[in-house]
């Protein structure tokens, strides 16, 4: 009894608890406050759990890998971006028990909550590919998906003179963030080598677990044309299973069986997976994603649990752009739930993938659930049928500035820009 009492009394109680201070967590913290206040209510007391030192603008990692930005431009200390109204718990969650409205952090502390927002993203799963962890960072192997390797991608591209360059797309779906990034870095590298006059000595191979270049047919067709013009050899339904870093040999599982390829340069998109504390808890679907209603963003199992971003089961491409459309919906529905009212905001699956195709050119893909096109600019005469310079500057210059400016303050609503969506 005494032990039980001690553990209960030592639990830290939270009103609204957010797990993860990434793109989703910081945005939710700001927008929930703004939504309650817009309705004339005081926002719930908020806490955010995350032990990371840095907050990352991951869309910038492709730009760094392509030599277009410095790594220091795409992150900030987490402490600096957590809003003042939020108390930061510098720990990682290790165990979640939604039946008890509680979780346990790495220091053994138990935390209880009235409402929980889960947005811890996903983890890199190096173990999915034999030998990749050891090979990473050496002998021409790097990845823009691993923060510690992003700078290495650029030095590998810059220093590569001749031989076979391999780029891979993993078989870890639905765990893949920004499914366009593996192709973006390939096209950016190819463009660089061509401009430097080295292209004739470099063979470029793109191997992907997918049956085509990109999930949405329209953009897939554009990319197919582009890769043909640029003499890139695609290999579909081909999954990297092993890397022998010393001998520079990559092994793939294909429909025809195991295929081994020698390489001189390897950009490996590391497989991704759910965090163990999510996967092992009752909030998860069998794949390990937080199971939410795809329109309301509320847990399908617990009314006081919500999720968005990469960790959620939302059946759309996992991007920061998607989160910018998810957050206003979640904030509104969470407010409605607090008033016992109907959840009347619905997320339509909007997401965007700015497909960098080289220096000064980018194809802006925008779509929603089911791959239906949701283009913001084409109705105004700005082409989204081919790579353009205006879209390149949007991605390279405007969006990073917006992210660390109005977005961080909760004043940016994605494709709605500065205007808060009304439901
Ligand atoms: C190379 C690359 C290129 C991309 N390009 C684009 C792009 O061009 N456009 C675009 O819109 N999107 C892009 N994305 C995707 C986008 O960055 C992600 O979808 C977005 O960052 C997901 O946000 P999130 O908050 O869900 O997760 P994250 O931003 O990953 O944040 C998760 C947070 O949770 C914390 N956390 C993890 N485990 C725990 C735990 N156990 N307890 C507590 N906290 C925990 C982490 O420390 C982290 O701070 C790209 C991503 C990559 C990697």
C-alpha cells in the first residue's frame, strides 16, 4: 500500500501534455492556445516532453545535402522554440499507458494527463538493412535522412569524380517521411555533376521499393521524363537489404531475386519505423502508428488522445506541409471536445512535396487523400506541371524563413498562409 501510495503521489499531473517538440509539437502548442483564446477561453496548461537538444527543420536537410544551405541554418536549440506558455520536460517517453492516462519517462518519472497529443515522429531503423550502420559515413556512403550525415552527403557529392552512384528508396512504407526526398537528392547530385562537366564518367542508378517514380501519377510522369532525359537508370520494386561498405557492394531484394550492385557512391535512404513506446501501447495500429480518425485527428481508441504528423496513422504523405494543415483541425476539434461539442473540422489529407530537381529548379507537388491534386498556384497561372524557378525559391528561401518566423509563432497556416482556417 505504502509503495502504491508513494508512486501515485510522485506522479506529475498535466492538463494538456504534448509528446514531441518537432514541427508538429511546437505548432500544436501555439495553435491550441490561439484557438482557445479566439473563443474567449483560457487555454489548458500545457507541458511538452522531449529530450532533444535541437529542433530541426528537416525539409532543409535536402538543401544542405545538395550544398544549397548550411546545417546551422536549419535547426535551433529546442529550448528556444518552445513557447513561453509551455513547460518543457527534458526527457523521452519510454512507456505509455492510455488506460491510466499516464506515461513514464526515461528518468522513471510517471506523468498523468487529462489530454494527450502524440507527435514524436518516427525513428531511423538502421537494423532493417544489414551492414548499413557500419557503412554509413564512410567510403562514399551517406544519407540526408540522418542528421549526423547530412553534411557528409554534400561533401560526397562535391568530391565524386567518376564511377557508379547509387540512390535508394527504402521498403519501410508507411514509415517514410517526405517520400520525394530520395529522388530530390538524386536529381540535385546529377545536376551538380552535369554542371561540373563530370557526368559522362558517372553512372546514376535510382533504386526504389515503389513500382514508379512517385506515388501521384502526374508528378511521377514528370519525374520519369526528367530521369530519362538525364540518363538516370531506374530500378523499381527493388529494396536495399545489405551494404558491404568495405567492398562497396549493395544487395537488393527484387522480383527476380537477389541482385548485387557494386557502387562508388551510395546515398541510402535509411528505413524508418515507429517508436517502441508507441508501437507497444494500445493507441497504436498494428503497424505502430498512432491510430487516429483521418478527418478529426482524434484517437480511434481514446477520446482524450490526439495525434498528427509522422507518428500518426493519417494516410497521406508524411510532411511538414501536411502538419501545417493538420494542426488547425486538431486545435479546433480539441477545443470543441473540451466544450462537449461536435468535432466539425476535417483534415482532407493535404500534403506537399517540393521536388527539387537541380539548382534553380523545382517541381511543386501538392495533393490530398487518394492522391487527388490540390495545387495552390496552378489556378493562378504558375505552372506545377514542370520544374520552375519560382517554386525553387519558394522552397529554398521563402519557406525556411517562414518556418523560423511566423510558423514558429503559430501565425502561419500552410497553404492558407496567414489566414486561420475557419470551420
Ligand atoms: C530529408 C528530409 C526531407 C524532407 N523534406 C520535406 C519537404 O520538403 N517538405 C515537407 O513538408 N516535409 C519534408 N520532410 C518531412 C518533415 O520534415 C516531417 O514530416 C516533419 O518534420 C514531421 O514532424 P513531426 O513533428 O511529426 O516529427 P519530428 O519533426 O521528427 O519531431 C519529433 C520530435 O519528437 C521527439 N521525440 C522522439 N521520440 C520521443 C520520445 N520517446 N519522447 C518524447 N519526444 C520524442 C524528437 O526528439 C523530435 O523533437 C522531410 C524530412 C526529411 C527527413
